[in-house]
């Protein structure tokens, strides 16, 4: 059995609904992690998505943030928010699905951006929030690893892992997405034993950008960055077979500034 797990920051599910529905019809992923819904649960377009055969779990917030899980399997033990971390923002949702080889835990997350730059330099609240959130995620991952189960944490991490993942590294040195403290927190996550799916499979020199800003002609100039990731537990990583970045969606009418990433696991 092969299962496909996708992640997409849709940047407003209502504004991007025609694109989301078309993409779901085209690719039919088994599990979808959505970020930046920008709506409360009652405003989510549930009918349109359920009509395509998906179960839905939502952690919504008015105007900002918001995450969701779409699944062709029943969603069990849904958790809203990072455990043991008080957060007024809707940035994390987790659930369990049952497969032929056992349980698979899946999470959709939208990690804080951390900018502006001034806050970074001065240790301001937004960057502290980002690093605190990453520390809480690290603590949660440590706990999940004790279960010795398959899990996938997918979403918009707002982390540029390396110079290969940004079109102009020097221009991003003071940005919260590329700061040394951010990358150090990222490495601590990986060093727990997680595998970053695309990074583990990409060929040298292969471009894997997932985000192009709406400003300054970023898309036509291909001034992109890679900030959307799937992190896999050891048991899930053993079953990783491939990935696809749906770059074409960035050129659609009224696109999100992010594109979907799909990974495949053999279960």
C-alpha cells in the first residue's frame, strides 16, 4: 500500500478554494496538511472538501493562521495545539490514522515567521515566540519518539535549512527564517532522529523552492526559497519512497505564494 501525504500553505482557504479543489481533483492525495487557513472552523468550506471524499479536522483562527488535516481515512485522537504549550494562535493540529501496518500519526503545523528584522537583532517578542515555539515542538517530538511509531509532521516551518534553499543567501542573513539561531533549532529537531523528506531525497543541484513572494517579481525571476517541509520519524523515514513539488500551481490564477509538496510512503 502506497500513501501520499501532501502539505500546502494555501494563504486563505476561501480565497484559494477553486485552486485547492482543482488540485485535490488532479492529484487525489490521501492525506493533506493545510496551513494559513485564515478562518474559523465554521467558515471552512467543509462541504466542498467532503464532497471529494475527505474527512476533515480543523484548528481555525479568524483572519490569521489556522491549520487543517484532510484525510481519506478516519481521523482519530485529534489534538489542537502543541501539547503543554500555551498558544493563542492556531498553528498545530495532530491526529492518528490506522493503516495496514499500524498507526500513523500526522500533524499539520504553521511555525511562526519571527520577523521583522529589528525584532531579531533586539531579541524582540516575535523572534522569541518563534524560538519558544520551536523549543516546544522539540519537546513534543522527544515525547512522540518514545512511542516508537510512524509519524509525519508537515507544514510551513518558516525555516530555510541551507544556502541551497534560497535564491540569494547573503540577502537573507538577517532574516528570521535564515538566522543562525533558527537553523540551530532546526538542526536540534533533526538530531533527535527525524528525517526531512525532500532534503534526504533531493539530487545535488536540484531546485526545490516552495515559496515565491508576491512582491518584486519573485515568481517570474524564480527568486524562491524552501520553507515547507515534511519531518519523519525513523519508522516513517524507512518507508519514504519519493516526493513531488507541484510548482505549476504558483502560476495559476490567484495563487498562493506557496506550492504543495507531496511525499509517498510504502505502508
